[in-house]
């Protein structure tokens, strides 16, 4: 098969499918039981605000997790096109690594909610329970400095990309500003998850300190 006749995925289909595909799957599964993703046996007392923020983190994590199905299908298509029909694509690999990059950016809030970020706890694990909670509250200062700086920097990246109508350098030349926009959204979700954790840490600190007294 002549490579010039090989199918090229239109940009609008790529972005549109990524937007609606997870919603379709979540709708079929009746919301995919988002609330069941909440951490089990939590010590935190959830308020209306923290419940909403945690729901947002869980929903965003589930949303981007479903994108992985697309990468499996795309690479399967690429293998068949390349090795069976001798018609390799110009978009399969790039579409997948952009997808994985956006997953990484958007899943930060979900990972924070479930305690999946890497942490150095050599000193932390030696502290009593109240000390650990206090350490979490104190170190949240540095977390918010990072997350807000990340959001501000990513916002500038997005505006620059939008202004220049940035596209990738490869042949497919898909738009880059949606990816930069996901950087902003990911930083925002991470910040919101951090706010939820800080509120719950303060509540738990008060409860633990009261019990100790």
C-alpha cells in the first residue's frame, strides 16, 4: 500500500474524542462510581467543601485514566498498518505521547488525594501522630508556593502558545496550546487537592490535639 494513501487522523477528531470518550464510558457505567474511589478508612472529617474537592480530584483522575484505552487502540492500529500493510502512520506515536503527557499533568490532584506522590519520610515516620500532622500543615506552605508558581508559569506558556498558534514540529503538526492548557488545568487541580488536604489536616490536628489533652 502506498504510504501517501495512509489515513491521517484529523486534529479535530483527536481533540474531540479525548474530550467526549471518557464521558461516554463514565456515562455507560453510571458515573463510574466516582465516590467509590475515595480513600478507604480515612481519618479525616469531610466537609461539604472537601467532599467536592475530593470528588473533583477523583473524577479528573478517572477521566484521564480512561485515555489509556486510546493509546492501546492507536498502537494496535499502528502495528497493523506498519507491518501488515507497509503503511506506517505519521501521527500514532505523537498522539500517544501527547496523551500520556497530559495524563501525567492532570492526574496530580488524584495522586495527592490518594497519597501517591513520592515523599522523603526519614524524619516524618519517627514523629508521633500529632507531629506528623503538624509537619503536613507546615510543609503545605512549600507545596502552595510550588503549585501556584507552576500554575502561573504554565499560564504564561499557554498564552504564548495560543498567540503564536503553536504546533508540533513533526509532520502531523497538531496544535500545542491545548497541551499547554492542560498544564494550567493540572496545576489548578493539584492546588485544589492541596487545599482539601490542608483543611482536613487542620481539622485532624485539632481533633488529635484535643484527644491528647
